[in-house]
C-alpha cells in the first residue's frame, strides 16, 4: 500500500468519526441521548432460615468438596476437618474424634498426615486388625464425629452434644451411601451418642448393641481410644468377633 493511499484512508476514517450524523441507533429507536435511565431496586427476596441453608448445603455439596466443608449446622466452628471421612474396603465404619473436647490447648489438624491422632496410633490400630485376621487399617471406613474443630475453651458439654446431634446427618449419609453394616465407636465420640455412663459400660464389656442412626438400627461396638501407652484393650476381642461377620 502506497503512502498516499494510506494517508487518504486515515483522513476518511477521521472524518467519519467526527460526523455528528454518524449512525448510532437503528431506525425507529431513540438516540442514546433520548434514552431515560431509571433505577429499579431488586425485589426483596424471602430469607432462608439457617436450618434450610444448612440442609441444602449438607445434601447438595458443590463440586465434590467434602460435606463437612459445606455444612452450616454449627456456625461457631473454627474450621472443618480436612479429611473427615476415609473410605475403606469392608462395610465397617469407625467413628472417632481427634479434636480437643475438654478446655485444654487445641490439638493440631493432622488428618492429612494420619487417620487417628498419630502415626503411632495408626500403627497400633493396623497391627491389632492384622492380629484379628484383617488385612489392615485400610479395611475400614473412618469418620471424625464431630467433623469440625471448635474452640474447647468456649465450649461446654451442651455445646458438644448439640454439635454431635447435627453431625449425625453426616454419619447417616455415610452409612446409606456406602452400605455400612457395622459401626465401631471410639471415645469421646461414643459419649455423644451413648452418654457417659453407657459409654463406660460398653467400652469395658465390648458387647454388641443396637445403635439408632436416623431410621436404622446398626450393629455397633464401643471401645476406648487405641492408645500406644495402654494397648488395644478390649478392642482386640471386638475385632476377633467382628472378623467372622464381615
């Protein structure tokens, strides 16, 4: 393209841009200067109750994030457990809680490092399962109950009980979603479901009992925390009896 032709094109474009009669609207439409801008505030929507919001978040988690991340049942929570449910191979669910319940220093979040409170507890749990005839700790489902961390300094037992009552929704969802047939409950989770006195009795006897979750009665056992300092205790016998049922 010659310099003369290029210069003519530039002049023509500049002249067209300066034309006041340049087309700015379609035939029959008002010009931009004639359009009236009117602000209409949006209609006030009916506010959802906290329970309705929580229920919708629990039943319809977005983009496959863990259900406890979307849960709104307990607004006073500090943060959800990173890995609150660990899937297993057999239809057995272990309920436990690694957070701090009593007014002491909060335990660190380590659910992405180990299943239970420490690698030592995981190792003891695994070896106890193998002695009972299982393949190891990965045979069972594990779920923290409650599934979030709370400030123990600002919590009483009524607070913990209310949170546990809400969190049974997550337990029910796991049982139904994974066809769980048996539940093993470690303290302190057992106290929220059974009460202090019944927990003490059942963790000492190791006996089988019916656990009501939603509309279902599940076969269940309660046991004290598997602590490397005290050993598995009655938990070993519970596993030996369970091995013949699953």
